[in-house]
């Protein structure tokens, strides 16, 4: 799973709650941090989003928007959803 799952949840506040639970359960997996970053950006919480991107890069220093794109498209996600994710993660500071 990647962070784009939050797009399918519909409500960014619900997504924050769900991804916070995931981060508590699995702090060493990036999916929760990516999901939080995207949801936080959509809620206008840029500093919190940047903090989550920092956690992703702490876990996988070479992680990038291109890696995200390749993984998400490789899993068959809708390209429009993937590009929406990419834009949110870019705004959160992922390069």
C-alpha cells in the first residue's frame, strides 16, 4: 500500500485519524506517513505534512515522487489519482 489510499477514503479528517492509527501500529512503514502527508496538505496543515515527509525520508532516504509514481502506477492505480497524490506530496516537500 502507498499513501494514495487516502484518496479513496473521501474525507481528509477521517484519513488523518486512520493514518495516525496506522503509524502507531507500524511506525517503520512509509504508507501511514505518506497518507498523513497528503491528508494534512489537503487540510492546509503544511508543517504537519512536511514532518511526515521527513519521516518517510528518515526511513527511506532515496524515496522520491518518481518512486511513488512508479509504485502506484505499477499497482494499477488510476493515473489521475496518482498525479493528485504526487501534487500533494510535492507541496508537502517530497522531491
